[in-house]
C-alpha cells in the first residue's frame, strides 16, 4: 500500500475524509480497496485532531491560559 502524502490543509483533509466516507457508503468496493481507504481515513482523522489541538493551544495562549466557551451570535 503506497503511503499518501499529508494534506496541504485542515480543509483538504476534511474534504478527502468526506470523499472517502461517501465512496465507502455508496460503492461495493473490493476488500483491499476498502481497507486502504479506511487506513487513509484514520491517518486523516489523526492529522485533523493534531491540527485542532494545535489551534486550541494557540487560543489558550492568546487568552492568557483561559479556554473560554465560544458562543455564536443568536444563541
């Protein structure tokens, strides 16, 4: 199985995850292809989790160590 290159951005990773999910839900894939897609999906999820954790850490630093709840307007 060839290793896929890392996504260029969080948004690219999410888009690829959505494509993998749709493909796995809509197609009768051969077992080997489904396994490769699953493995790629796992790596993309890890990438996204790392990116989100890094952003959360930066936000805490910007807010002087306090992680605050974020409320959308109109709630």
